[in-house]
């Protein structure tokens, strides 16, 4: 009898993993309707929980099926306490609906009961919206990258999306400047760690380097004072250097090699890169690149 129970349990567990894996794979190749079916199968087998319902909600949101998205999202967020969903670009299509306001208020209230680390709630809301909008087309851009990787050419639908992304970046920058002029530079101690990243993302994704140069000093200052993201500082600093045809400092900017594999741009004194990264609290580059782009960085590091 025990063997039978164990066998059934293993079968159910395997079915759950397979459904989740299948759902993720289908989403990654753009088969959204099939991905929803796979995730719903997982819910049917394993029951309702945050992750399963959240996955379904995100896909429905991407497809602009708002009623279904809110249905699953409300189930997923019933007892949720982090602010991550408020910065999730998958959910941006829901933000012009009055039902989104209730979700914002609920999550911010739940989060404050635990963290109590946000001084300006309204500023936080606006910054979180900025993050969502900044990355709203990322799923579609990822699909275009996979198309390019497979066929060595961009799909025809890439061009209008790329143009829209540029326009969004420009709009977001104007909004960001107005917010900063009114509220001051956002810091961890004022708006929380997630929302404080908003201007850094907007600045990094702007098409003009003068914007990054303009703000790099305050971004570095907040990084060193534990009031801003050092990861985003490193990305922005390296982008400035790469765009000026100089070697990057932290290994955060990538290009494609002849086989269309992502590789880091040249790094100045690569044997010292981990020391520079450690000074601002970043993990070793070997570990970061393996996880981020599956690249093996094998330069021996020197300590001074």
C-alpha cells in the first residue's frame, strides 16, 4: 500500500513539473494560448497557489484579456506582500483599469505592514508605473531576438515595436525628469528598493548617451551610500564606456560573436574586474556571466 501511495505521489509531482516546464517553454516561444492551457493543467493537478495563478494572469495580461487576467491575479495576490507585481511589465496593460488601483493599494498596504520603509507612497506608485512602462515591450523584443538568433535576420514586426520602444523611452525620460524636479531623486529610504530603480532603468534605456553622462555621478553616489542600485550603476557606467569605444569596467554590456552568441564587450584590465565589482557589492563576473548569458569567463583574477 505504501509503495502504491508513493508511486501515485511521484506521478502527480512529475505531472506538476512537466506542466509548469511546458508552460514556461510555450511562453518562451510565443505560444501563449497553449501556455495558458499548460499552466491551468498544473493548477488542476496541484491546486491553486500564487505562482500558478500569477503565470496565467501574466499571459492573459500580455494578450490584453483583462477580465481573465484580473481574475487570476486577484487569486494569486490574495495574501501577497511584496511589491514585485507592481513593477512587472507583463501586467502593464492592466494599469489603465480601475481594478488595478485596488491591487496597488492592497500590495502597498500589505508591504508597509511588514517593511514600513516607504515614506512617499504616491511617488512610489508613479515610479513603479515608470518601471512597468519602460519594459512593457520586453517580451516582444525577446521574441524578436530569438527569431534573429534562429534566422539571422530581424522579423518584419520588429521595426514598429523597436520604434515604439524608442518613443516610450523618450516619454518615460520626460516623465522621470518632471518627477525628480518635483519630488527629488528617489532613494531606497524614501520609496523602497524597487521603485528607486525606476530612473536608472529609464536612463540606461535612453537612446542618447548625454543622458547617462548627466546622471552618472548621482547614480554612483547613491550606489556607494546604499541608497541606490550598484548593479544598475555598473550597467550604465559600462554602457557609457562602450558607446565611447572604450573598454568597460564591470563586464555588464554584451554583443554578439560570429556564431550569434552573446559575449561581453572588451573589459579593461580583466584580471582586476572582480575587485572592481566587489568594491560596489557585485558578485564575481564569472558567476554573473554564466547565469546571465551562459558565457564562460575564465580570466584569472589578481588581487592588489
